C-alpha cells in the first residue's frame, strides 16, 4: 500500500537546560528519539548524551523539513535558545 501522506519532523535535543544542542530531521520522531536514548542516534548526540527532546516542528513534505533544518542550523545559538524557550 502506497502512503499518500507522511509526516516529517525537525527537532532539537539537548542534555540539560541551555546545554549542547543537536538539530535533526526525521520521518519518525518516536523511533528516532528511542534510538537517541539508546545511544544509537547520531555520533554527536551520543558523545554528548543528548536525549532530551526540547523542540520540534512537523512537516508534510521532506523538502520543507530539510529546508527548515538547514535554516535552524545556521541560526545563532541565542536564537535557538529563544525558539526553545
């Protein structure tokens, strides 16, 4: 069966308030967070024990999610903190 609608998420995880931030994009936020918690996510996230989901946005199209991820990654840290708070 072909899926006609799919959700994608851009998300930010951290290890503590105002800690290290990681921005990612995924087609399954629950599965992705489970992998981060188990230490099976990105090497960067594992290195800094980034397991706290602090922000996410949902998109219908992967192109839009990737565009937003790149936009957020180019933001200054302070802007990211303000977005989260």
